[in-house]
C-alpha cells in the first residue's frame, strides 16, 4: 500500500522492485525504481528528483493518476464483475 499512498499524496516516489511496486511503477514515468539492494541507484534517483523540477512534476502527476486508477472506488466494478462471474458459473 505504501506505493499508492505515496503517489496519492503527491510524493515523487523512489522505490525498489518489491511488492506492488513491481506491478504499478513505470520507471521514469510515475516513479523511479531500482533493483533490490541497489543503494547507489536509489541515491542517484533521489538526487535526480531533488535537482530536476520537471522530473519531479512528471512523477507526481503520473503517480497521482496511477493511485487514482487503482483506488478502491476504481476497483469496485472489477470486483463486482469478478464475483458475479464466479457466482453465475
């Protein structure tokens, strides 16, 4: 949940490729993602965001859209269809 929570609050996310991040992050588009244990890459991505206002703005805007598209409200129709199909099988 930390990925979506960060994105929904307007944080330019830097993360490793674990959990939800592997499925939701598009590196350089909605967040920055490094392999697990890639400490230098995490630091470099953080510097790039701090020094690059345009990158930060891009990540924040796209991250917010990712969070919105994966919110509970956005997911409800998918869950309804899933359970409807299970029940009607």
